C-alpha cells in the first residue's frame, strides 16, 4: 500500500546568510519608503518578495511512501548435541509451526538462519549462535527488526557476557528461546581439563580429568540418586586397560608414564551413568608426544678422516644431543719405534665407556672402525644385547676385509646396523 504526501523543499541559489542580509536591506528600503510615504510601496514589496522567493528556489515534492514490513529472525541450532534423542525432530516441528504462524502476518518477513553445524577442518569452539545472529542482523535495519527466536537445546557458548541489560543491548530486539529435549534430562560426560601436548620419556605425565553428571530427574530425585564415584578405564597405545575409581564432579589428576618417544595415544572411557543421552561424550582420546630430555651419543672413529667433521656438525647442531667423541689415532699394531712416554696421546678408555658408563649412552656410532682388538668382543656383545640401545655401524670392516665379528654379534641381537665399506655410503637399521 502506497501513501501520498506533499512536502515543501528548498534549494537556495545563494547561502542563507546572503539571502538574510538581502532581506534585511529590502526591509530597510521598504521602511524608509513607508516613512516618506513614497507612492508604489506595495508594488515594491511584491517585487522584493518575488526576488527573495526566486533566490530561495522553493519546490513542492509529492512523495509516494510504501511501508516496509518488519523482519523476524529465527536461529536454528544444528550442533551435534541436537542429534541426541528426538531433539532434531522436535526442532523441525517447532520451526514448521513457527513458520505457519508467522506466515499469517502480512507485514512481517521471516528469515531462518541455521548455525552451529561443525565445518570440516574447523576447530571445536562450541555452539556459536550469536555470531550467526550478528551476521544476519548486519543486513537488517534495526528499525525493522521485530524480534529474534532461537530454537536450541540451550548449549550456547557465545552468549554476550554481562546481565540481561547487556544482552538486550547486543540484540536490540525481543529474544525468545525454544528449548528442545525433555525437562530433567540426565547425562554423564568425561572432560579432559588439562592435557600437555608433550612429555619427557621415562617420566610420568599428569592429566587432569573430570567426570560430570548433569542434573538428572527432579531436584528431589537428584538428592536421593547422587553418585559419588565413577569407574574410569584408560589404556595407552591400545595396551592393557587400567580401571580406576574417580570421584564425580571433581578434578582428578591421572598419572600416565611416557615410555617411548613420538606419539603416545591415551584412550579414556568412563562407565555409563544411571541415565545417558549419548555415550559419545563418555570417551576421549589424548595424544602426547614423547620427547627425550637429552640424547647422549658416543661416536667412535676408527681413524682420522674428513668425515669426522660431518658427524660432529650433524650431532652438535641439535641442542638436545650430548656428544662424546673419540678417535683412535694410533692402533696397537702400529710400530714405528716411538717410545710410549714420548707420545702425547691418552689411552682409549675402554672400560669406562663400555662397562662402567655403558648405560648412560642412548646411541653408539662406530665410524670406520676396524676390528683390531682395541675394544674386546665381550663389551660389544654386551651393548648389542641390550634392547633400546641401538648401535650404528658406519663403514666398518675387519682387518682381513670381511665384516667384523662385533657387527655379526650385534646383528644377531637386533641392536646394530650394517654398512658396506664403500666410501660415503651409510645404511643402518635398529
């Protein structure tokens, strides 16, 4: 429906100040003529009025006004919690009934916004309905916003902070909420409150967990059916399950041993409660990366060569590596007549390295080492027989050109690598 209206608009040819000064001059001229009783004073007044009206440049504007309908926004919650029970069916039923009721209003437009559905690749930051409402209201003039209706289960994580006045100022229109589900619904869920992303190998890591029992039944039923403890089962890397009893609605530290480097997958599951909406929130998975505090490496070079610098640069470039490097400069079979007391060399500490301090090294590298009887066979077999302590053999050969016995002994125990003696080729397995 259009409504006609007339208004008077002006488009002055000169600034209003200049027109006002000109009108004052005209008034003085007419006043002087009136005092002198000059003839034709009326015609002069008419001429001045026509001149001033022409400068003001008035015009009559006819307006055709069409009233715009108000806009109502309906925000539908599509978060995963809406798929519990018959909440999704109840939500769609309420939306259809609301559309049918508001369609009878001729001066009202309805806009339906669906929000809360998780997007692929996006993080889980909760149900954010007010962000979607802000985007929808940015396209609607506030004068035309009639009201907002939210159809949700009540779990909304971006409600404006503050009291009801802050919420009213943020929305700027009446806000109505239709809750899906049934009253006094109960559910148990497992919450991992604190989970470090990494832990030191050989140390215990503490996870902070909490088992929550949401209100179940009427307030009187809650007092008589409260559960003080719940059964929690956890396992690491798919291993043996470990059941423990934990108090409900309390933060509980859970110690877990990190026994290897790399990802440690910890599975947590709590036993179902007296009433459950879903069992999906009774389980949780935590991935902790195991890192070593310091990696102690022993590098034994059988002879001086330019590749020693490469080994040292590689190992010393990592701040988490403690390197102990020994180079055999004078093998026992070398006899050049030089007296021992005149040699400025130190004896190779065989017993200290391969017996007393053997367990302190995480990795031993033999670089161009030949079996000359410097390191006894018993020490090599002792190191190779211990699990978790790998030996890399790089370019080693025996004195006669065949692979050394130490390498064969290490291979039998699965703790050493093997390599051909071709220059520059290094292959290892452990």
